[in-house]
C-alpha cells in the first residue's frame, strides 16, 4: 500500500497542540481503515520569522508541491503583524496551488449550545472564493508619512474566478438540499458585485435543479443570526466568505470547532486543511485548546484524499464526544482538556 504524503505545518500557539491531537486521531482512524499517511513536519511559523526573517524558506512552495495534502495548525503571534504572517505563508500557499475553494462547514452538534435560540437544525456550508476578490495584491501607498498619504486597494473579480466558485457551490448544493444563497452588495459596490451577480446568474442557468437566491451582505449577516436554519450552501467573495464563515462558526457555538479546507478541486496541486480559530496566544500551552476544529479539518482532508468512510467515522466520534460535557473543552461549557478530548475521540475510533 502506497502512503499518501502529508506536509504538516503546526505553526504558532495552539496550532502545535491541535495538530498533535489531529494526528493522534488520524493515526487511530487510519489504522481502523488500513489507510497509510506519511507525514513530514515543517517548523514554518512566526518563531521562524523571528529567527530567519521569513515565515518559510524561499523554496517553501516548491517543497510543498510534491505532497498530496497540507495540514496546517495556525499562524500568528504577538510582535509579528498579521499581514506578515498571512502573506508570508498562508496566502502564498493558497495562490500557488490554485486553492480557489475555501470550504467551511457549519453545524450545531447535539450537546453544543448555540448562543441563538432555536438553532439546533443549523447545518450549512460557506463556500468562499479563495484566491482573488478583495484580497488582491493590486494597489499601494503613496506619500507615506505626509498629511496627504494615500492607500489604494483594488478588488479583482474575473469571469473565470467567479464562474468556477459558483459552479463548485451549485454542484455542492445539488448534492445536499438543493438550495444556494449568493452573498453580494451590488446596490453599493458599483462594478465588481454587479459583475459577480451576473456571472452567478449565468452559472445558475446550468444548474436548474438548485433553487437559489441572492442576498445583500448586510441583510445576509442579520439572517445568519435571525434565521440560520434556512441556509444550505452560501457562496461569497473572498472578503464576504471570510466574514460570514466566522460569524456562522459563532452561531454554531464556538469558533474552536470550525474547520476549513482550501481546495484545488482539480487535484493538480495539494490542498490545505486548517482549523479556523487561529493561534490563540492567550491560551497556548495551557492544555485548554479545543482540538475539534483541527480534527474536523483532518476529516475533510481524508474525504478529499478519497477515504470517505474514515472521514465519516471521525465525524461520528466528534458527535459522540461533543454530546457530553465531560468530553467538551471549556469554550463549549465542558471540563475537558485538549488531551482528554483527544483520548475520547481515539476511544470511539478504537
């Protein structure tokens, strides 16, 4: 049996802790399903930036290119600006490997208390365009330090980029409950968002089996709070998808359980899997980190690598541990440590 190769980047803060947990759970489920994964770990992080002046080495992208997938913990640490840590590692990986889909499942699990009343039936997916849009590199600053200093940031929306993310979202909706919501702000953003709307409508015509609508981002954010159970698949631009998915994770009870997948659906390049929660320096090293976001991300990785039964078993183990306060971490009202949650997950998979 040929092992599939996984590049592991634990990163900073609790990233190292939750990646250790995810690997422990992966070892258990892979043994159960006779799946072989071969890990190579890289110390690319803010600590490396402090030592070497870069988040990863100059040949980092070429090094990662040979792997089947990438498992990332979190990046970010006090003293290193966020734009340095993100643009020095995460965003270059997404763009070099054409990971144009950022997939973020949102679900309220039994035993997890949503801050909203009546949110028990929440189960939807945010599909975020991941390589263009508002997060472009086009722009700059002039007259730095003078009273007339100016900053310009350009949003880049291409027909190819909007078409492929819309198609992915419509196909996903067709495999779920057949309903898609497109996030826009075309009443205020005069060029890019009307273009987004037009292209999404064109792609919708190719998916007559999916019911769809378009919502302005401000109203949509309100409906995430007021009517979260109505959604199935939500597709948005890079910025809108980023904001909506974090809001949705809070609706689901904790950002600590939120996973994500940065996907190249063609599988020409490696895809990357990471929890959404960040490096959380305030709790790093205290054994308090919720490992479920990383574990769920690892399940998404198994699914992408062609092991759906193993992925489903991981999710079943998550459901069982989240249902009990003694196997939930403190962010979910439980009493368990990171290690205790991990042990409970492994027990369910043994």
